[in-house]
C-alpha cells in the first residue's frame, strides 16, 4: 500500500483536529519510515523479483522489525506514548497509535503472505497486489475519502496553507504513480535510498497544516 496510508492520515485529522498532519503522516507511515533505515543498516532485507505480484516487484522476505505484527504493536505503543509525553494530548496519542497499527492492517491487505505475525513467526497477507484494478481502486478510495475528510475539517489560513498542501498532495500522487509504473530500482540499496524520501512528507505536512485552521467549532 502506498497512497492509501496517507489517506488514512488525512482522515484522522477529523478525529484529532489539534494534532498536526505531520504527526499523523509520521504515525501512518512509521513502519515505512523505519524500513529503509533497517535495509541500509543490513538488519532487514528485500529483493527485486519482477512478477512476484502483479503490482509490485519486491520480495519482502525479511522485515521482522519494521513489519511484524508484534513489533508493530510495540511501535504503536511507543509512538502514542512519546506523543502523549510531548503533547499531553490523550486523544491524539490514541489516534497516532492507531495509525501506526493501521499501516500493518493495510499492508496485510496489500501484500502477498510475507507479513510476519512475529519475528520468525508465520507470514500472512491477502494479496491485493495480485490485482491491478483492486489495488488501484482501494488506494484511490482511501486517499480520496481521506482528502475529502481533511478538506472538510480544515481550511487554508493563507497561501502557504493552499500551495504547500496541494503541492504535497501532488508529490504523493506522483510518488504513487512512480512506484506503480517506473521500472524497479537497479538494486535494493537504491530502493532503500528512494524510500527514505518518505521522510520528506513529515515536515512538509507539518508546514502545510500549520497554515490551515480547523473548521470545527469543538
Ligand atoms: Zn509498509
């Protein structure tokens, strides 16, 4: 899953209007923010296998620390707890922890059975990536609904609130199209370096969101 995770982060703004979109995207993408770092450190591994699923050519054969269910629960707890300690915002902390967990659930739906329940444990996955129409529809639906909810709960305070936000949305859309249609990277090192670009979305979303205000009265 790619753009769908961002859709869930956008939607979550409605649940916790005081939380920055940057924090929401950080939580929803947390597992994929860790993953390239673990790849570069040699702790986790992936290989390029064209055709392994219809949509994605990657064999995620070893990523227990970033993408196993039990580790995800720990990461969710850690992200929620740190947010609570920094912001003293209980609701926001719960939403962020749930967003970390939502990443695993959406990846479980997308991936072939390569998602470990625990490090070394059985691997699961529903394999949405074996169908182009289903993959594209689910991602577009999640992103579209998330965008619609976010736009319904915030409005731009100034030009930055408009342009920074829409340029980020354009970047996400382009990143998604690139992931779908560009040829696979020559090696996994390049893949990891490219995946590090996801970190950019966090300060960008924080910046755009700081120039928007909540439309809710509560
Ligand atoms: Zn992931």
